[in-house]
């Protein structure tokens, strides 16, 4: 069959080229001839894999479209064919700009919204009747007729393209939109539709991708059900029905797709799947997947009979479908007369056989990793060799095939220690890298895989050239300038791990590259609560390890609290820019306008807004570039220089306390001196254990006396962490009674550093020596210092109390607490009280928009698994973190959060500090008091009374910079009246 098709393809190209020569520029049929020659070249590319044919086809499609104004019968088909061509070019070269162009073209196809197809009497080509352009894909779905075949095909192609782009960039809105489009396509292909099986399969693939990233087992269950349903619709013999004159080809994909989706689960889910057989994935599923893959490779009979060799481009797309994109809707542009076709799965000679071999090999390798049976690994290696033979030089899947075989051989070396396997793997990786030139989306992964294999060989043979080449490959990652993907970040993390392992001099460069990629990757995800799980996965322990590497290199800030840092990029105060000059004022307004639009776009996920996001981001970057050209704004929105970081220590030293896999350290930032590095005699594992012990203890506070256990933990903190810091502070001439700021990272964020001490007679605890505050990051503290209060402006204070929240326990002391606040504060500021039925979610938000000072007495409800769901309990429901950070309050100064657990964040990512107090500080409050665990109702009233008694002085104004001292004095005055756990529950954050 292949030889017959090749002969017809060559003839068709030559005939179409001759026809075009007979239609010079200006000829009425030139657009049709250009389109037909492009089709013929595209068909030949799909069969023979020569990229030059595809490039020429693209240029011809472009030329044809220039001759097809809106309303022309070929414009719809030309746009769709050009989109298909760019999608194939992306698959061939891996250049993301080609995929972006394909998506935009598919969107343009939908916007044309053909609602009827007439036949042009001159050549039999379908002629779309065009209607007005549409403003959105959603509108196109509504206006495009339900029963038109091009509707489902165009939607399907756009969905597949978005899905592929998701696999490259990891932006979940692309995947969410792809799933919605696949569901829309499935509705257009009811039971009995010839392409229903393809749609079932495509939706299953998309849901599996979603499962890999969100680990929701219902998505995996639905994916398996969809693939099984697709398989039932595909009998062993494939028939093409030509009775209606519009023939369709069904691709035999589900056998391989089901295998791919039965057992592919993220590492975080492996334990659950092994221990709970009802969860939807068990080891036996992998065995079944392997058998399905084997079935996909078996040849079938009878022979293929093809009566009309002049196949359309859409038919041959079915002969060249890729496993990553699923099956396509296939409508023939030219009717086929009396076709009888029995289409096999992937027998020898089939264009997708290499992909099926790859799928079977991948599953066998997965089973080897699960069971450890070497015969599975050996068979996987041989199957990858067979797949490579089917991907000769120039084949679009050759780089992937080289890499797969190399990985199997490296795995074999790890098992048997045969160096020839490793040598071969290295040469295969070398070949794969040559096929991934700079800017290729897979280049970073190829560099990393190659480097890891070379490092294995260096460890075996000790040849210096292997080590040099390893880090030469890694160093190329620092020259990647496109927006970083997850694979780029993963490769940079591999570099940091290797450099740390061998104590290589490139470690700092590795961390700087990884942090740069982290910043870019998170910026692409957008700073929204729905992306926090991806941010958590991306950051991991990167910032803590970078700190450990860079304590002597002044690399101390970038990478920490990534969520707040990224979100602040769209909330940065720019008053100074606005008053700097006329140009500054114009740029400030433009920046605020674009930031507002970006925030809104990022917060919406119901429409396909990827092109809008790209356009807005380009404009936003352009404005930032122009701002940085102004005097005094060259570092606008960049990570601070160390000289800038020292500004955080203007009013007292800042102590960064870090726990890394490689070391635990403290770094004391001083305003007018070099930083002081304090090595800590504790490991990260010990810090984690201490943190776990303390968190377990806090859950029992109030139920019984745990004084001795608490003191034991505070002594350990003193001995291993705080006392060495205090000794260094004394050596640096920091006087007793001075204020200090703690900036903890990793598990240190969960420990009460401010309360550490020996707790012995005649020995001082930390609180006897210094006045402690906390800060989320140095940059946060610097911003808070820069927000200077307007001395002449009136001060407005609101006290909000909710003693009877919706569905919550009554708080008896809230009303007396508000009375105490009013007694101290009302004489010096404009005071408002909001309680009970008036203390609603909207009531609180409205009050905060009019007041700069806040006292909030209510239940605080942390959510350790979904930190953005943490909330303050109001009368009508929860006031959540995500409600707070969306607000835009004017010049907020101080917030006393008299509620439980307001500094308790995500248990899996403590370094991100996603908690209620952090949300208040991010929203602009310069000074915040919050709680680390449960607060006793009566103790809270006493603490509040003592605090405001020390805060208010004779000046007639409130000053938020006095809050830390006022809290310190309040605790001291109550030291003999309340238990230790309640003395230390409140902490101060900010200036």
C-alpha cells in the first residue's frame, strides 16, 4: 500500500505543480491551484516525512489565502489546512511558536463559523458560506450549526492543539479549555456517529493529563471508562462507509491509549494506589495495559483494498496521527467511490507502529520499576531499538526514540553495571541533543538527560573530560532566554543537585538559573489560588537549598514566598513613580491599567484567554522596560540587590533562619555592616522532627497542662538555633532591648523562635534580651517601611467582632473585648464598631475600605490542606484569604487579629506562608499581630486591654511602629497571670 500511495503522491504533486504553471498571477483559478499543490505537498510530507514539503505547503497556503478575501469559498479550508500544517511542523521541530500559530489559526477557523457547505460546480470543492466574525469561541460554539461536520472537526483540532501546548507549558487553563472543547465535540458525535470513538479517546487523554497534575482519581476513572467505551466502538475490522458520499476513517487508537492511561500515576499517589485497590489503579492494571499494547501491534486481515488513490489531506492525516494528539475527525474533501477497507492496528509497515512500540516499551519499563523483573527491562530495550529503526534520520520522532532507548540502557547499566550499556546511552543522548537545537522546547530535558549519564560514567571511570562535559552541558541552561517551562525548571534543579553532590563550582550559577526559571514559570502560571499547588510543586526546597549555597554570596531573597512575590508584581505601589515626572505619571497609569487587566484575566478560567494573556503580558513587559529607563527606577520589580536588602535592617537586624538538605544556617542582616553567617548545629531532619513535635503539641493546648513538653521544645530551639544567633548579635554590638526581626524559612516558619530560651533561674530567655518581630520576606519588610504614614491625615479605626458566626461556636468575650478597644482608642482616633448582625463578609470588606486601623475579634479557621480556603468566621459565612487579597484598600496601617491560628499556613509548603496574617500584610497592612495556635477567649481580652494600654500615648495619634513594643510590654505584664502557651501565642509581623 505504501508504494502505491507514494507513486500517486509524486504524480499528484507534479500534476498540481503543472496546473499552477498554467494559472499565472491574476488568473481566476490561481488560488485553487495554489491550494491543491499545497494539499499534495502536505500529503507527501505526511507519508514521507520531508520537512521541505511541509514548508513549501505552508508558503503556498499563505499565498492562496492572500487571494481569498473574506467570503471566498477557499478561505475556510485554507485557514484550517494552514493550522494543520503548523501543528505538524511543531510536532516535527518542537518550536512552540508554531503551536501558538496553529492555535490562533484554529480559533480563526471557528470565528468564521461556516454554517453551510455548498459545492463549487467548477471543481467539486466544498464552499463554505461565511457569516459575521465572532468575539469569542463561546459565541462561535453557539452560532456554528450543531450538525455541521466542520464544527466538530475544528473544535477537535483546537482542543488537541491546546492540549499539546499544555504539555509543553503546563498552563492549566489550556487543559481546562481543551477538556471543555472535547466535551463539546462529543456532544456533536452521538451514539452511532462514525467518529464518536475518536472523541471518547481524545477526552480520555485530556482527563488523564488533568489527573497527572491534580491527582483527582475521578478524572482517571472517567478516562479509563472513556477509553473502554471507545474500544468497544472499534471492531477488529474497520469499514469505511461511502454510501452517503461523505466517507470517514476511524483511527485504531484506543488500544494504545488505554494502555497509556491504566497505570500512569504521579509519585505522590503511588502509596495510596498500592494500599487501596478500590482507588481506581492497581498493579494488575499495568499487566492489562501491556496486553492491550501487544494487541495493538498484531497484524490483521484481510488485505487493504483501495479503489481511489487520490486521497485527501484529511484522510492521510489519519495515516499519520501521533499518539500525543489522539485521533482526529476525518472528513474527505473529495468523495471516494465504492471503497472497501479493512484497516489493521499497527502491523509492520504501519506509520504509527513506532509509536505503538514505544507505548508497549514504556509500560514494560514501568512494570520493571514496579516488580523489578529484568526480562521486562530487556524487552523494553529491544522494543525501543525496533522503534528507533522505524525513525530514520529526518523522522519527526527520532529524537524521542533516541532518548527512550538511552534511558532504558542507562537503567540496564544501573542494574547490571555493564559499562558498554552506559557508553551507548551517552552516544544516543548525544545524537538526541543534536536534534534539539537552541530554543527547541525539549532542549533542556535533553541537556539534563545527557549530563546525568555522563556523570554516571565519571563516577565509574573518573575521567575528568566526562565531568567537564557534564557541567558544560548544564551551563547551557543559563543561556535559555524564552519563558521557562516545567521541564526547564526540572533540568535546572538537576544541575543544582549534581553540583551540590560533587561540590562543583557551578552550584551558585545553577541555583541562580533555577530561581530565574522558577520566577518565569510561576509568572506564566499566574498568581491565583488555583495555581498554588503547581507553585508548591515548582518551589519544593529550591529556595532553602539556594540559601544554603549562597549565604556567603549574598543570594538570600529570591525564590522565597513565591506566591506573594508574584502576586505583588501586579499590586506594586507606584506612587513614587507617578510623582517623579510627567513620563512617570503616564507610565504609572499605564502600568496600573495593565496590571488590573492581567489580574482579572488570570482570575478567570471560563474562557480561552491564552492569546489575550500573551498580548497583555507583552504590553506589561514593554511598560516595565520603559519604566526601568527612567532615573532611579532601573530596578523596578526586579529582585532587590543586597545593598537594597540591607534597608530592611534600618531599625534593627533581620535574622534569616534556613533549613536545607545540605546545611542549616542563620544569616544576620545588619544595616551598616557585612552580614554575619551563623552555622547552626542542627540538621533539616531534626528541624522537621522538632516542628512536627511542636505542631502536635499545639493541637492539645487547652485540654491539659503541657508546660513541661513546651519548655523542652523551647530549650531545644534555644540551644541549637537562637542562642548562637544571640551570641553573634552581642558580638555585633546589638544592644539589649533592641528590636530584631526573624525571617524563618522552611520548617522554621512553624516554630516559636521568639519564645526560645533556657527557662532556668538566673538565665535570660530571648524575650528578656530582645524584642522580636517577624517578616515573611526581606522585600515585604522593605515595602512596609517605604509606606510612610501621612501624619496630617485623619486616622480611622474599625473594631469588628463576631461572637455568633454562621454555624460556629459562640465567643463570650468578643463584646467585652470591643468595649476595651473602644475605651483605649476612641479618644484619639475616629472609631467605628461593627458587631453581630452587622459583622458580615461584605460589611467587613466595606469597613476595611474606609479604615486604616483594624481590630478583628472572631473565629480564625485555618485550612492546612487548602490554605486559600482559610477564613475569618463572619455572621453570614467565611471571609476567606482569596477575598482579602482581591481587595484594594487605601493606606492600611495596622491589624490586630484576635482570632485563632491566624499565622498557620499550608502544611505541605510552610515556606510560602499562605495564612490569614500574611494575607493582611500583602493587602497593605504595615504591621499585623496574629496568633500561632488557639487563643483562649478570656486571655485574648486581657491581652488586648494590656496591648492598647501600651500602644496609645499622649501624642494624640496612633503609630503602628510601636505595636511590637506594646505587645512585648503586654506579655510581660501578664506573665504571672496566664499560662506560658498563651503568653507566647501572639506574634508581631511587619514594621
